[in-house]
């Protein structure tokens, strides 16, 4: 779960441990709570921010911000001269400033240059101490994945993981737990010591309060 790109489903854990699926579900649902350090450092430097839409396959449905899929806002550090650093993600109910701005304030260091598209939900960034660099995709002539490549790379990897490991079977109540699990692995993708990554999760689990089955049944209260 800590080192494999595909992560670990509850069914796989059940087969590995010889346990029943209810215990597997409880273990997989509880572990992400130990993957988040309360004192983790905010993103800094230049940071791309945009939304992605996660959910089942739609035929003939609306696309983009009009879709009925789950909305995930993503922030990714942009490294110089190329490459991407750490990532943060949050499941939000809508794309209004009331949902997007608190995420940026929680995930990004004030004073950071924040790269966004022209969506009005990000208009209040300057008031919160951020320097916004607006990239209006329609005026550049470039597709969105070229204008904001970091966010779209992460979104693509996230969707591929959801489809591959969980066959797309995720619910809104548990989505944030999946995002934290993905973030934990992505931010440690360059680690050369697989055992150290495992150790870090154990250390976090020790200092995290008990998580019971009832805490995760309807979705963990992040």
C-alpha cells in the first residue's frame, strides 16, 4: 500500500492476510488516516491549482465544471527547470471560491505564485496573500494539459489508479481517504528506500488516535 503504484484494494488485502473482507475494508479505510502528518509543510515555489472530475463513465453527459462527477481540486509544485514536486488534493462540493480558496490557504504557503486558469472561483487569492498567475486556456490556443501540465498529469494518474485498482468503484464519502493514500505515495515516489516509506507510515499510525470501524463505515471525518 505504501510503495506499489497500484496501491492495495481491500480484496487484495483479504487474500494476502487470509482475512475476511470486512476486516480488509476496515484496514484499508483506516490506514489513510495515518498517512497525513498534521505538521506537514505547505506547498511552495510555483504551484499549479485546478480541478479534476472523478467518477463513473458518462455517455452524453456534461463535461468540465457542469459535470455531476466528484470534484477534486489539485495543487502541484512546479519545479525548475522541469518536473513536479509535492501534491495536495481535496474533494470539494462545488467550484465556488468558498470551496476552492480554503483549500489553497490550507495547502499552499502564503506569498507563493499560484498558477490557475481564468475561473472566477480563484479571484480572491490575492486577498489571502497569494500571487495569482492567470492562464486563460482559451486565449493561449493550447489545450488545458499543456497550460497546466502538472495538475493534469496528477489527475490522469489518479483516474488510472482508481480504474485499475478499484475498477472505478469509489464513493464520494470515501473519496478523500483515497486521495490521501494517493498523495502519500506520490509525494514519496522518488524515495530509494522502500522500507523507510513503510516505517514512516508505521510511525504516523502510532501517533494517530484509534480509528474504529464505525469511524470509517460512512467515510472518515477528515
